[in-house]
C-alpha cells in the first residue's frame, strides 16, 4: 500500500476492522465514516461537479488516461492487495486490475465520442439536435467480490461524462479502495488544477453510510452492486426521489450442455466458471443443465475435477480455489448443501478444508450436487462454490429451466449445433442480459454492457452505450428562420 502512495497512519486510524480471508485475521483498523460525513462528502462532490462539468470532455479523458497509467504501473501491487483482501488467486487479482485498465482505455476513447443525434425537424428554418450533459454526482456502492473493478466501470465513465463520484466500498474490502484512491490522487496531481478537490470522495462504513447516498437528492445517479435483496431496497428508494439507479445484482447463472457439445471444452469452461473466485462472482456458474445423452460422459469427469482441484492460500503457486470471504459465507454454503440433500440431491465435496491451521479462515472444497429436479436451493443464489447438475431431454425444456429462476444475470450453452446456438441467443432463448455460446457465463469483457439482472432489464455498466446513464439528454430546437411557424398546426397570434 505504501508503494501505491497510502499513508501508513491510515491503517490504524480507527476501529473499523479490515480482515483478510486468507488467514481470517484483522490486518488493519480504519476510520469509519458516519452518515453525516457521507452527506458532507456529497456536498464537496456537488461543488466539484460544478467546476468539472466545464472542463472539455477530451481533457477529462486525460485524467482517466493518467489513472490507467498508475494502474498499469501498480498492477502487481494492487492485484496482490485484492488477493489479500478479497481472497482471489493471483491471476484473478491481476485480472481484476486488467479490467480497470481496460475500462480506462475505453473511457479515454469515449471522451471524444459522447455523441448526440441531429434530428430532422418538421418546422421550416429550424434545426433540432440532442446534447448530452453531465448528470451530476454519481454515488457508487461496491461489493467485496470485485472490490475495485466495479468502481472503475462506473468512475471512468462518470469522470469522462463530467460527473463527480462518491464511493462507498464494501465494509469487507476497504483496503483496496484506499489504495485505488491513492492511485487516483497521483493521477490527479499529474493532471493539474482543473481536476477539483471533491471529484472523487470516498466514505467507509456500513449501511447508514450507503443509505445517506441512496437518499440524498443531490445524487442523481446511484450505482449499487450486491444481492437482488439489496437491489430491491435501493431501487425503490432512489426512484422515490426520481433518482436513477444502476443496479448490478446477483446471478443464479446456468449453462446448458447439449448432446452435440465438445465435452473437453465444456469441462474446462464449466470448471473455470463454477469454481473460479471460489464461486463468489455474480457471473459464477451455479446450475448445469446437461442433455441426458452426455450426462454420463461429462458429469463423472466433472466430479473428479472437483475432487482434485487445489484449494489453498490464494497467493501460493498452483492454488486454483482460495477462501470464502468469511464464516457467514461458509455457513450459507453448508445450509444450501443440507437443503439440497433434503430435496434428494447427491452432494460431492463441499467440506471445510484446513489450510495452514488458520482457525478463522474458511476454505471449502467446491461442491457439485446432482439434483433430481430444479427445486429448493437450486432456485436461490448462494454465493459459494456449489454447482447443481440436472438432466434434460429437449432444448425447449432446457431453456425453460435456464429461465425458470428469479436471479438471472448471465447464461450459456455448450453446443456445436448452429440451430441450438441461435435459438438460445434469440428472443425465445435465454432471458438473461448475457447469453454466451461455448464459453461459460463468467469473465465478461468490459466492452459489452455488463450486469443488470434480468428483472431489472439487463446490462447497464461498462461498455456499449452504458455511458448514457451517467449523462442527461437535452433536445435543442434552434429557429434560424426569423419567422415563427405553426407548432402542431396551432395558430396563436398575439399583437
Ligand atoms: C461480479 O461478480 O460482480 O464477468 C462481476 C465477470 C467479471 C465481472 C463479475 N468481468 O466475471
């Protein structure tokens, strides 16, 4: 953290614990902010916005370019800190920083492409066009599992759009946020005085701090990542004050394995998507819907891959699965496995693994559960490495199963049939915001619009035209004719 520019005093400045799931130990005691402090941070961000919106967008892009440079220079340091704080294996920690770098590059280009349309007007001697303006303060509430990448998908777009940002990281991942803020400050120092104080505010703490952002009418855009339960609370509260919410919620994601699938490719795709990040991605593969004709050729191989996967300290070479974030996560996993058994499921794996004798760390062998049907815990998202496996006989049935749960974010089909692949990605196929062919549901690139969850309408962060959510649209009509033509055919003469 020192190398990234963090003052070491910050690490013992208060009583909010920062823990590492690698050992289960508390590694720092941080200052916690109150709801009042969060409100004050919004006030500073409002002032910053007033200045930042006047800086030309390509110049704003330069700040994001410099941030990308800092991230490149400290990729190893930040990746390691992600491993320590979120428990990701080394390659996944580095992968998360790479996503940040990628979105910075994307946003720099975007800073020269915030286009509006010119629209044919019905009035003679007029011109009509739309202009995109910055929206204001963007509140960003992030989760522990992508502690810094999700912030960057929001912040990089917000900054080039001309917005200021108030960030509330998860209480489970405060350290990576502190490091990123320090890197941002370095970029800002290189950029110069036209990036005002208050352009990036960070508030650390629990629910009250998040609620202060959710309820503040000076925050027109609120982006929150977390469970669908959290989204159901945040969405209506932001809507009540006519704010706009960008919700990145959970996913009870499925993959269909058809009779024509390449099973070697499927095995590798499924293993990464289901066990990667110890099942703690919103895109994690949680349900595998396998055609009855290939079930016996695939599932036993998967079960042995599950049994042999190396669970251990994330930063050690050869580890593929690191720890769960905490005891609650482990308890939830065990409860789901118990209820699967009660529904007639056969559980393989899932037990606690003793790693290094760390009593307060929770490592678990990933679990694969053969289920007689899609019922009980299969319908819920459990944030842990559990893969439920079920059989199907017709594609129609498989698609109905894939679509038959509430939390749908990402989905995929493994098939070599063009017809099946196209059906799955068509209007009558997957109902999720992400629908993939011959690649698992996780590991989405930043170039596409990410997230959402099907109940909220699909992707709205990162790439594609997601930037529009961080700006407001104005339609301008300019009369250059010197006359006032009839509007809607209505004559309204005054002398
Ligand atoms: C999340 O788990 O919150 O597609 C996001 C992926 C990553 C993002 C996951 N790019 O797995």
